[in-house]
């Protein structure tokens, strides 16, 4: 990680899934600078089985092609330092991983070491000699070709999959020529950059690497390894720890499912920063810059338990061994297992335990269970004439329900519900107005529930729209009035209520929505003692109603509300309410 990276938008909350037995990733550690005996010894004391070391091409061949290996004092001393590191590690039962990067000026025509060489064969030729020399010295775990070529921090002027593929091909040929048994690792990606990997395949990189490397120690990381979000239609996202599974899916889709993934950098910075301490990326000033030392240790243990579920992740190297104090961005100073004075953080004990257990056992990692759905309305096979009611609830035992969606006939939109969702709390429409426009015949209503990790489940309910005359059974609703008294102000009188299906529902257990209209009848008693309907009005029967009327005459009046009926619902009316207009 050495320099700033993109900030990750991790939105999900932590949850758990059942563990599965699998082979754990080999635990390793990153060290900074030249692999001096003291630094290598410090790394060995962690129990690490691999130690990731930067081998800078510009340092081995600063002035000329074919300069390595050299008897010039400084270059010879550098070579000896690396040779001794290989021997020291091998003697302790460990191996180095060399990440080979940074071009000399003679190779790229620039003072910028992150500009790739003009002739990729020069790089391949150096790697041939480097791998052959190292083979004669001892055992190397593998060679990473450049560092994070998918971002412009380490690749200038801008990442280019075609150019990097040319480099990878030259490097693969060179390394294999120098040591046919060597493992060639495609340059580690910033996050789990599956899009970049797919671009490499498209550029013809297949067959030019033995493993793919990813880096998950991304900027201002403050969530655990079991927390994730999704992108691009449900894929585990690039900046999600578990996004390496999307990388593996990409490899498998390109015929490389049997090749391993190396997580050559994973880590959390123990800044213990405040809620707005992040200083990098799109979340600057909006989230913490890191975690506490206790959480750093907890996330380390959890990360290796997560990786042990996926045997294709064969290497996992913690970033980094020791804190620094000279990097301008404070977050980057606190990724170590050791503090700057060499004292161990809690993460050191956690790492040693993982290393002693050979990577540790698989553990629960992430909520991948979709919510359970309970459909209240409609019921399977329900027949309806006019409109349907929709009602459903979802329950999620992990991170919680984020959305309930109603669709019809293969995913056509009805309505999304996202606000104030609670487990087993029904939401819906009473009625769904669009169902009135459906053609006669069979249809489906689909209910989809989404949790906060993006896990989804869908239930489909078949229904049948029929003509009014096709329903043999009839049902009687009830007219419910808010008051049995009519009050008038300046001869403006009102009556309010609703049409209830409760009695019918109690009798049959399942009833369709109400269609049709509800009418009001304001009747005046004339001098002959007869009731005359003087005022009326219509409103939809499926909603609460309020009728108001300005009555001209003083004297005795009465009013009732009439549901006009629509199959399978019968016509019905309230009792008259008598009143006097003064």
C-alpha cells in the first residue's frame, strides 16, 4: 500500500454466515525497505511463512542493461543483502515474495520510476537473470510483476491494460526462463479490481501468470472483513474485503478457476481516529481514518478465518510489520503489527496465533442469507374482478431488510418500499390501482425482498382476473359511519365513513378488493310527508369517504350511504340517520 489509495464506501453492517471447512491461506507479512538481517529477523519472529519484499529494478540496474549481477561495490552489496534474506528466511522455514517494480531511467527514458519501460523485453531479461540468481541461492515463494498497475499511484501516466499485459508476458517468459518452477503473480490490484483483471484477459494476458494478487488494505478502512456491499448487478464490490470472490469468479469465467489468489496486502490502520478523521478520497472528513488497536487485532483474526473458507486464496500477507512516522498521511503510519518503537500491538499476538495455526480455521464470514418473505395478499390462485390488494412482510436475521419490491408479470414495476421497514412488518397497497387495468386472464404478482448486504429473495403469486359474471360467490361489505349524528354549520352538513370488508373476510378468510362507487342520498321530508332525494354524490368505494352538502330547506332530513356494488360485492346501504336543519 505504501502510498494513498482510493477510499472505500463500505455501507453494510456486520453479520454472520455458517463456516465451512477449507484449507487456510499461508500467513505472511510485508516489510518496508531493504531486507536487512534485523528486519528479516523481526519478520521471522512473527511466525510468518512468507515475507513480502520490494525488489526495485532501478536499484539493481541503475545505469545500464545487463548490469545485474554486478561486482560494483554498492550493487554487489545490494545483491548480497537479498541473497542473505533468502537464506535467512529459508533457514527459518519461510520464503520471500519479491514484488519487482520501478524502472530505471535508461529503460523508460524518464526520471519517473513509475513509467513502464519502453522495451518490455528489457524488463523480462532482468527478471530472467534475477530469478536464475535467486534459484541458485534458495527458494523464493513467487514474483509479483509490478505493484498495483491498475492505479496511477504506481503506473504513469495512467493505467493501461494492454501495456501492462505486454509487461506481464515479457516478465513471465523471463522468470520462467530463469527458474521454470517459479510462481509468477499478476501485479497486485488495488482492492479486488475484477474489472481490471477482465481487461487483462481481453488484452491476452491469459497464460502469462500463475496467480493473481489483490490488496485489501484500502484507504480509511474502518469496517470488518465480513462486512460488504454489492455493485454492478449484485457483484461483491471491488473495495469489499470479500470481493476477492468476484475476482475468482472472473478468473473462472476465463478458464483460470484453478489458479490461486494471493492477498499480498491486507490490513487495517490503528489510527483510532475520530468519526471525521479520514483525509483521503471521497469520504474525506466523513468517516474515521482507521480503527482501534483492539479492532485491528480482531479484524486480523476474522480476516484469516474468512479466507480459510476459500481454498483458492493460498497466500495472505499482512500489511505491514512495523508502524512508520514519516508518511505525511497519518493513516499510513499505523498499519504495523509493531509500533514505531518495536513494541507489539494486540495485532501481533493475533497474527502469531494465526501463524502458529497455519492460517487458522475457517470461521463465519458475512451474511449471505436472503430475507424470508411472508405474502399476506394476494393468495395463490386468487380471483379478482376490479383491483387487488397487495401486502407482504420480510424478515432478515442478519443485517436487516432494506427494501421490499412489488412487481407483476415478470418484473414490471409496481412499488418499492424502503422506509421504516421492520422484521415481519407488512407493507403494501390497498388496493393496487394498476391491477384495474390488467387484462382478463392469469397474471403473477412478485414480491422481492432485499437486505442491507444486497441479498435478495423473490416469491411469485399467481392470480386470475375474471369478468364480473364469472364469480359465483357473492360477498356483502359493511358501511361504517364515523358518527350516528349529523352536524350542520350554516346548513352545510357532512357524513363520513368507509366501506369495510371485515365481516366478509372473517367469514371467508380471503376477499378481493372493493370496486365500484359509494353514493350518498340526502332526503328532505316535504309538506306531504314524503321523502324526496334532493342531493347526492359519488366517491370511490375503496377509500374512506366524506360527503358534504349545503341543504336549502329548513326542516326534517335524513341521509344514508349506499355502496352500489361490483361483483363479487353486493349492493348494500347504511341505515338512515335523521336530523333537523334549522
